[in-house]
C-alpha cells in the first residue's frame, strides 16, 4: 500500500518538520519546510504523531549537504542540512510564532537577526567520556541524538579547530590513565588567550597520572582544571592558571575573567555584537540609573557602567557577583554595584527598594523572569523603567513574560529579533524591546 505523502509546512522549536495528516499534526525529524516527504512514524499520540523522514519526494531549495560526516548520529547539531541563512530565518519565524501564539503579542517591528560565523564558534562544550568495554576503547564527544550513548566522532566542525583536533588525542590520553572507566566528562572553555579543559574524575589521581596530564597540557597548549565531585570542587591543576581564563569586550575596553564553571556565552563573536546592540536599543543616557537583572559576571553590567550614571547588577549566584565586582575593580569602574538575590522570588516591594530605575536589562535563564515581570506589573506605573531590553534563550518563556509586560504592566513591544548564538542547532536566543 503506497505511503501517504506529507506536505511539510514549517519547522518547530526542535527543528522538526511540521505537517498535518488526517486532522493530526505530524512532526517529522529530518524534514524541512515546503518539502513533500514520506515518514516512518515511531510515536503515535491522540493529537500528534512523530516520525523520521523516509523519502524526500520534493526537496527544499534550502536543503544543503551537511558538512559533518557524523550528522544524524551525533546529537550536537540538528540543522546542518538547512542553509545557514535559512536557519536564521526559521528561528526568526519561530520567535514570531511564539510571541503571537503563546503571549498573544506582536512586535511593532522585527529586528534584523544577529548572526555570525557558522563554524568553529562553540567556545564552550561538555564532552562526555565513555569507556566502551566491547570495543576496548574510550569515546570522547557528544551524545548520540536522543540517546545516552556517546557518538563515535573524530572531528567536530562547530568546535574551534584547535579543540576539534583534540578529540582523538583525548581518547589516547584517557586510555593511558590507570582506570579509563573512571572519567565522566571534559568541559571545554576557550578564552581569548587560553583554552581550559575541566576533567571530571571519579577516583583520586596518582602522581603518574598528574604527570601525564601535565605532559598533555604542554604538548597541546591547554590548561587542566580538575573536578573530583560537584562544581565547587573545580580547581586548576596549576595554581598559576587560576586567573588566566577570560574574554574581552573590546568596544568597551573590558576584560572579563571567569572560571570554567561560571556561565558565559558559548559564542564570543555573537556575544560582543549582542552586548553592543542591547546597549544601543536600551538607549542609555549618561544621567540614567540602570538595572541589569540576572547579571551573571557582569557581561552587560560593566559595559552599561561605561554609558550611564549608575548601574545595579542583580544575580542569584554569589560567586558570579563576586567575579563581577572584581572585574569592575580591575577596570576602574566605580559606578556599578551588585546584589546577590534570588530573582525567582522577588516582588514589587523589593523592586521599589532599588530606588529609581530609568532603564532595565533582563537576561534570565530558560525559566524566564516571571516573578520579576509580575513585580513590574504590580509597581506604580511611574516607577516602572521607561525601557526594558529582554534577552532570552527560550522563546516560550519570553512570550509568557511579554504577555505580562504588555497586558498588565502597560508596555509596548516595540521590537524583537532572533540571535543565532548556536548555528546548526534548534536553540533560539532572542532580544525584545519594551517601552512604557
């Protein structure tokens, strides 16, 4: 019996093709918008099915040959088969759809999307380490797609070339240690001047193993950090490496030191452009008092301090606010102050205690900033910031929070746009501008 042909309409948040068949939505992995395909359905639900593309009957003009030989197996990328420019356009559409369908809001203007290099951009990565007894070898890399298995990859085009070149040598390194099955992962952190690798080891390391790590570091020009238990146990193998990891924001004359366990953006090139655009859209004036919510180690706070009268950075992690204070001191910045506070539990009383805030930047994690936007809605209108920039890594929670800002707090959604922080993945970073 001939298999039904599906007309793919668009891509969803996971970069799956979206089609409709007999009243149900069908999500098709590997299909692109405008394609006609047949699919192998592997999951059926009352209102939707999920399948994988089987035959492409009519191919999209935007389909390209994936650069990586491991595409389709490795879970690191899901969009290499789509032209990079089309990836950006797709993410822009997903952002618009999320705002409209989840938040019932529409921006007055769509900003040109931000995008940069499509390859070699991933300055942070978590590589799994797995001893495979049946093969008698160690695998170092990303998980297979939707699997706990580690993909057998020997190269990676989204990692910087010098990091990708370490994938095979790292296998040999772990094999040379006494218990290769007692290593869990290697975190990669590429700074502007150094590359740090954080080795998660389950057993104490012997002196000979430490010597092997030192030899590897010298040969490949990297620094080792060791993690014996939780993130708070991470320490550099060589104490003099403690303060060498950093990135720069040249437009603002800033050096931002960080530890491998601190949150920083994966894509340094895009981050620089993002900071510049966010400050421009915020319209900061020299007389303004600005708040940077979820400020982290000061990625936006310190640049803001160079443009305004005073900036207050608020963050839930005391280690990050301490790092931000140290960076401000090193840069000679005296008009930035920081608070350590759980922003998921704030209310309008706390907001009022901050004093007058002329403009606000919000850069929350995937959970969004629900408590904060509700606090803004509950505050007296005249005490709300005149303009808010919301940087999001989750279109769904941005849309939810945008609904509160527009429908309850009296803001206009002036503009919004996608940021392709993670090319070839379905991850969507975005920026939205709200004005009172």
